[in-house]
C-alpha cells in the first residue's frame, strides 16, 4: 500500500490496472490493489505518462478544469497566462490547468513568411529564434526582399520579422 498526498496546487489521476478511473483533488489517498495515482502540478501542462490526453479529456471533471488548444501543422499558438505571454506551442493538442490561472491562445498562421500585423513586435524577443528571421535595414539603406529568389518588394529602414517556413527569405 502506497500513501499519496495531493496538495491544493495539484491534481491526481487514478488508475486501476492501467485503466483511467477518475480525477482526484487535494487530499490523502492510498494506492493498493493495482491502483496507481499520477500527480500533476496546476502550473504545468496536463501530462500523464499512463494514457493519452484525449482519454483524460473524456472525463467531464478534467474537461471542466483545463484549457485546450489544437495547433495545426503550419501554425503556432502564442500562449498567454493571466494576460502575460508565456510560451509558443507547436503542432498538436495541448492542455493546461485553468483552475488557478487563465490561459489564452492566439493561433498564428506560419504557412507564409509574412508576419501578420496583429502580432506585437515584443513577442519576437520572447520566442526562440528558430521560429523567425529578423531583418534590420539601417536608416540610410533600402533592401530588396526575395521569397524563393523572387522579388517581393523593397524594404525601407526598420526592423522586419518573417516566419521561418519552407519559403526561403533573402534580402
């Protein structure tokens, strides 16, 4: 018999003989007779090594307490926690506990290199550079912008950001 304590800032997943049974809140539990309890912190993504996220989301108790986003192949999701930028999410289904924090997601299309004007420039200082290319044109310069060796337009002085895609960006 194993004693498991789940704190207020945690949730637990109860399994019996490898099958998901239910969500557990704060308290003291005993795991015996083929039972296992996996503990998740509320400030971390919803993860469980014993089963897929879809199985957990079928439980209404879990679905009520999480924020879920599905990100496509040529998309990124900008993840905000309590109104502040937190991270970038790649393709797949992601779930976060929304018991304490409020999670918001902004889906960004990266199928073309052009960055939508609604993306604030400060975001680029917070995300890894593997997602974008930064181009700076000095005040006394102009630059020719090429996508896949085709002239797109002339860039005036300023800082420009382009998503890294299968399209090659040159200046």
